[in-house]
C-alpha cells in the first residue's frame, strides 16, 4: 500500500523547486522517498521477516503445491539475481570504487530516517560522503 501511494504522490506533492549548492532541489523530495524507502529497506534486508527472498520462497512453495507458476517464478528469480549483481557492482564515486549496495543502503537509511526538523542529518552526511551523484544513483 505504501509503495502504491508513493508512486502516485511525486506528481501530486511536488514541492517548491529551488537551487541549492548548484543543484535543482524539490523541497519535499526526501519526504516522498521516505514512503518508498521503508518497504524497500525491508525487502532488501535478509534479516527482515518480510525480505524479498523469503517472500519469493513462500510464493514458490505455494506454486509447487498448487502445480503452477514455475515459469513466472523462474523469471522473477532471474530478475532478482540481475538486481543483486547490479547492487554488487561498483561505481567510481568520491575518488574510489564503491559498491552500489552500500550507496543504496546509505540512501535508504537517510530517506527512511529523514527528520523534517533536521535533528538527524543522515541525508546531509550521505551527500557529504559521496556527493549529489549518490542521490542520482539511488533514485535510479
């Protein structure tokens, strides 16, 4: 439900566009990504009860019991493996090679725990560490 709402909201809730540090910024962008970051963080975390791998295993087991869906499950597994390989690849950022998974984890944490009162500056720390390019990588 959160993901469906977040996919609709970017157009409806776009904030005031401003220039900050030479970049165009949407005043409410982080708040909108927060809605997506929490379920995505959980789906990617192997230790979470709702992680994608566990959910896929349950769906596959159910499909085997009912005698169908193996082609679709195989396609999803292939796409999941492709995503994992992409996340394990590195990108040149901040003078070195950084795994995309590490950048994504930092972005998801920054968005999930974003504080509108700016007490926790997780997003600013992310940008300080890897620059605005990290944001572009993660939004992608």
